[in-house]
């Protein structure tokens, strides 16, 4: 699913490139290569964000919930 989203993003940007070319607007930096590079950067950033969240959740949230479980067990005794 993630790959499909990034493919759609690249397709949209390519369509913008062709639209701008049709109406006579051109940017030197807005090329097919720059679109491909942008899609790669966005996909890498999304993967990084997901992995950072997973690491944070597994370390801090798990530690906090283990402390709560130990606290509840000690209060029951």
C-alpha cells in the first residue's frame, strides 16, 4: 500500500509537469528526474518516521506500561 501511495504521488507530480508544459510554464528544476528524486526522499522519510515511532513505542511505552503493571501488582498485595 505504501508503494502505491508514492507511485500516485509521482504520477501526480508528473501530470503537473506535463500540465505546466502544455500551458507554457517551465521550471528548470522541475524535471522527471527531480520528481523521481523527490518521491524517493518522501518514501525514505515516511519509512524513517514509522521506524522512529516503532522504536519509541517499543522502548518508552512498553517500559511505562510494565511499571504500571508492577505498581498495580504491588498495590494488590
